[in-house]
C-alpha cells in the first residue's frame, strides 16, 4: 500500500500575488485545501482495503465526497479572493496613473471606479467596485 501512496499526485492551483493580508488569507485557504487533499489521499488508500459492499467502504466513500465538496468550496473562496485582490490592485494602479485631480467628466474613469450609479429624485447613490457606497442628497 505504501507504493500506491507514493504514486498519488495532488494538483493545486498556482498562488496569486497580492497585498500581504490578502495573500496570507489566500495562502491559508490553499493550505486548507492541501490538508483536505492529504485526508482524501489517506482515505482513498484506506478504501482500497475494503470490499465494495462493506459498511466501512460506504462511510469512507461518503467522507471522501464530503471532503471533495469542502475542498471545492475552499478553492472557490480562494479564486474569489484572488479576483478581488486583482481588482484592488488594478484600481490602485489606476489612481497612481492619474496626473492630478479629475476636473472634467471622463467616462473611462467612471467605468473603472463605479459598479453602479443610481439616480433618485432626492439623491444620487454611487456604488464603488469595492462595494462601498456614497450618497449625495440634493
């Protein structure tokens, strides 16, 4: 059985570079996924020793499927974190590229900064891409 464990390869996505806090959080998520992979590998090796109709085989199979779902959720969180970090990095780069204050309307600035602008009779709500909102009342 030891030789089987040596032949199992775990595929993990490459880490994305971002701010220190986001990178640490993303790294933590990837470490959790790697730990789940190790548990799955151990359970798969254990499963080989049981007959297909064994109750232990069913229990182990169910546990493997649960761990796979958990890993998928963690990797999804990691991808969302990486995407958000990338968006923040793009916005920071955009602001660094500005030569001075913006005094004229520029549609490209609006599209890069805001996810939505909602105009009501009594107010205007600016929704930034990072999720924050600013309300201006008349």
